[in-house]
C-alpha cells in the first residue's frame, strides 16, 4: 500500500511540475510576393489582444522569420516602404513548437497609412 501511495505522489509531482514550464515557442515564416516577384515590406505582428508585439522586414527575397512566439493567434499586417498598409491581413494560429509557413500575395496597391 505504501508503494502505491509513493507512486501516486510521484505521478502527481510530475503533473504539477509540467505546469511550471513555459510552452515551447513557435515561429512564422513569411514569403511576400507582389505580381509574381519577391516583395520587400514590413510585417507587423499583433497578438490576440490587438497589441503589436513585433515588426520585422522582409529581405530582398521577400522572406522574413518571426520567432519566439508563444502559442496563440496572431494577426499579420504588411506595410510598404512609405508606411502604407497593404489590404492583405493574415490571421495565423501558432501551436506549441509550431513552424508555420505563410505565402502572402500582395496584389492590391497599399492604402493610406492608418491613423
């Protein structure tokens, strides 16, 4: 009976301790294209509460990596080099340890900057 109680206590400790660790972060890989060509732009990342948490810029190949994201839902907005927002807005769900690949076609002209 004592062995069963010890085993039960050990299982309980493992379950309790597993809640103490932060989830493994995820990432989003973005490839921005406009008219079939790679697009240099800023990618703004917003959390589920609508707060901007990161801004990254694509390279000359239209690629950018957004890393160290806790699991959750994120909204990505795309901005040209004049500060104008493209109409393309993407919502992405990142799970623990996920690596999400997102291809974005920026087909329309950017709108005037948001106030």
